[in-house]
């Protein structure tokens, strides 16, 4: 649905973030109102969704990660400096995605984190534990 059309080209197996890559244009979307389109992949979407959860306490899904990643790209591209405000609409919550990007094994299975990172994230360090074998 993005313009220019080249932004819609994708060679991968499909998106894991729901709602990304649909092949229809919603009737309520007026594309003439959009100044710039940003293409965001699954890896950045889940990276920022997990950061929003971990660092800001915002329980968001992958679409929110996509929106935030797009905002980060725009901030960098437009050189928006310190003391400025940027508004980002986070379009979903975590309710439907508990078994996806919150799950470190799922993130590893889809190649978003490597095995070492998966093990690290699955190992609790808050208090000592015993190895029960």
C-alpha cells in the first residue's frame, strides 16, 4: 500500500508482524495525506516492541514496534534534535502476541535472536538458583 511502489517489493517468506504486507488498500486510507513512507521489517519491529516493553513498560505488539522503528528512522533522517517532541501512535497491545515476540524461543526459531542471546534471555539472574539436573 506504500508509495512509491518499489517500497512494496519483498523477497522474504512473508511478514511475521500481523497487518504488515497486506495486498489491499483500506477504503479509509487517503494516501495523498502521507508525506513519507518508511519500510520496516520484522527484525526492527520486534526489536523495538521488546525495547518498549522492557524499557518503557508499554505492553505493545509488533505493529507498535514497526511504528516506533519508523519514527526512529524519521527522527534520524530529519535530524530532529534534542528538546523536540515526536508523537508516535502505537497501534496495538500485547494481548494477542504473548506466544510470539515475548517468547525468546520463538524469536530464536524465526532468526530474530541468536542461540547465545536466547539462552541469556531465558536464564534468570535476579536471584541465585540451584541446578536440579
